[in-house]
C-alpha cells in the first residue's frame, strides 16, 4: 500500500468512526459511554471559587466531551488537555448545554473566553496556541468577573 493509500485509508476509518458516533441515539450514548463516571477530576481555583473539572485527556474523551449531557452542576466543568499547544477550536454539535469555553495557557492564564450555543457547528477558537480548554455552564466566567488575563490555579498549570 502506498503512503497516499495508507493516509486515505486512515482518514476513511476516522470518518466512519465519527459517523458511527454521531448516529448513536443520545440516550443510548449517554447510557453506554459512562464517561461522566470514569473521567478523573481535578480541583481548580478561579479567584475565590473552586471548580471540580472532569479531565478529558485522550482523543476519544476530548471528542465526546460534554455531548448529550442534559445538565451540569454550577461549579463543575470539563478540562480538555491536549498533547501540545496549538490553536484549539471547539464546536457544539450534539451538545445540549450552552457553554462558555476558556482557552487557557500553560500557566493558567485565560487567553480568551467564547460563549457557545448548543447544537451548533460554529467554530470557537483560541486566540493563541493553548494546551487546555475549560468548559463551564455559559456565563459562569462572566458572572464571576473572570475574563482574558484572569488566572486559574491548580495542578495542571505550571508557574
């Protein structure tokens, strides 16, 4: 198999895996994924507030994220951790909750925050390369006066 055919085959497998994931009914997915139960959590600080964040580290965990969840407690969220810093972009297909995504630098500094409407395919991207993104219920950061330049604390952040 030539390198081009190998690459094409890999892309086809990835697309068919994503198509299979999208075709699962929300209730079957929520029952079968068990993601809410098996992800590790980390406590983060945001000023005087504590956040209990589920940690999505693997490509599959990041791909599933908060899809099909119908609610999320006020001070809980999901921290997406990527292998390397890059422009990270998120969308909300199959996500039922309105969310705010904080794109976070290695030292915990919030680079930018984007509000995201449920069940949309609009891209929301970091304004500079980051390794981490923290999703919370929409408006959580604004209600607490957190914005670009604010700092999060906790084990994932250096410095």
